C-alpha cells in the first residue's frame, strides 16, 4: 500500500453533520487495517485500539469471524472474539477507541441507520456505548474502494445525552506517530461517577 493510494475525504457527504474530534492513526495501525479490510469483499471490519488518555489508534484488531459471516450489505461484529481481543489489549495498556469497516460502493459513503440493537452502523454505535461506559466518542471510519484508490470516510459517533441516540459526526483524519496523539475525551457522566469529589 502506498500513501498515495489512500484518499481521505475532506468534505462530509451530508453538510449538516457537525465536525467531531480528530481521528489519528499510526502508520502501522492504518496499514494493518487496510491490509486486512481491502483483501476481502465489502462489509469486513475490526476494532481500533489506542493508549489510555490518548486520542489515537495504534493497533487494529481484525474480526475474521464477524467478517466471515458478513453479507454483501451488512457486517456484524463477532462479540465473543472481539471481547477477548479487548481484554488482551487492556492488559497491554490500550483501550478500545472504535470500529473500522468497509462498505460496498465507491467514494465517500454514509453510516447506515439502526437495523435493530447492535445492527446497522447506528445500532452498533449504540451497543458500543452501552458496553463502554467511559467512552464519549466511538471512532467509526468507513472505507470504500474508488477507481483503485481507497476512500476513508472519517466518521465518529458521539454518545447521546440521557440515553438518546448517538450523534454522527464528521472528523478530520490524519496518519501520524504516537507522539502526535492529542488527549482523549471521556464520558463526562462516567468521570463524575468515578471522581465524585472533583
């Protein structure tokens, strides 16, 4: 993969989307994700991990089980294998930051609506927040293939207020080294619960 093969979308497919926090990947994590995802048909995926307190991704964990069960129009993550991957990454000092997957078609794409709890992009984001109480954001980049170039649509879901629906945001994306990661924002309600006197 050459860096010139990747197209990072600068414009949201829907101008009504608000801008979210930056998505930062290490070169290695982006390469790992693309090597797995682009060697297979659309609707494949995996998890994104990064250091605690840092707004960046330095590890991609493929989901071969969920990807193997994917249809032409839907990727459904395999929760059992991904939970064991999450526990392993926690032991190595990383936390889950989100999910990356592919869509059919070409060019900029859009996140799909909820198709039941944990199904469809919005449904999976809702489940992600239910399972990750500390998370305020779920990085959710979607990749499509367009005329030999890979288009990365840099979506982020933001936790909904008072159990409301997560909000889809459009975020700047860059590939950098881990020293270029900013600080990660956690769920303010979760922070209040673990730091009641502050």
